[in-house]
C-alpha cells in the first residue's frame, strides 16, 4: 500500500487499507493489479479522472488532422470548367489541405483513356507552381486519380 503522500506503508489487509483511506477522506485505488501482492494507493479518484481527461485532451490538441479535398473531372471537360475547378483546387492547397483529383469515365469514354491522361497531365501542369504529386494512382475501374501536396 502507498499513502497519499507517496510513502510505502508495506503490505496491509484490505480492511486496514480501506479504514486508512476513510480516515483521510480519500479513495483506495488499485494501481498494480498484476503484481504479487497487488499495489494500492490512497488518492482522490475524481482528481485522478480529471487529470487523465486533461492529458487526453492535451494529446488530442497536439495531433494535426490533414484534410483531403477532392475535385472531380471528366475526360471531355471544357477549358473554362477545368480552370474553375483548378482554381478551387489551388485554394484548397493554399489552405493546407491535400488535393485529390479524380477523373471519372462513363460508358464509351472507357475506350478513350488517353483523353483522361491528357486532362490529368494538364491538371498537373497548371498546378505545378503550388503542388507536387504525392501519389499517382492509375486507372482503377472507371476512375483515375492522383493526390497532390502543397509545396
């Protein structure tokens, strides 16, 4: 058993330990259940829970969540529409998010995958000043995509 001050009280029975905890007005908490004999400590359980919660909040605060924004394109997208989507993508990259560019094929467009590759190369060329390719994903089913990181 360990007292509220942190001093070792030695091996005592459960009844004696509970009586000492009640005398001080604190709780008896088992901190080492796997050891022989089990280690118990006298302390305030509410305060212990509060401190654990604070540690958890602090560790969450230090984590950095990376957002992934996506723009979807088609192989026969018009120039102005493409530039509008790329301007949105540029804003996402400047805000610190990763950008996933997905090119979707429908129906007979699958016969002209080369048009999709041309569009993807154009996207990369237009955004080359603010982004670099993190992951280049080839054709998966009816989709072709790549992930861009801000420089």
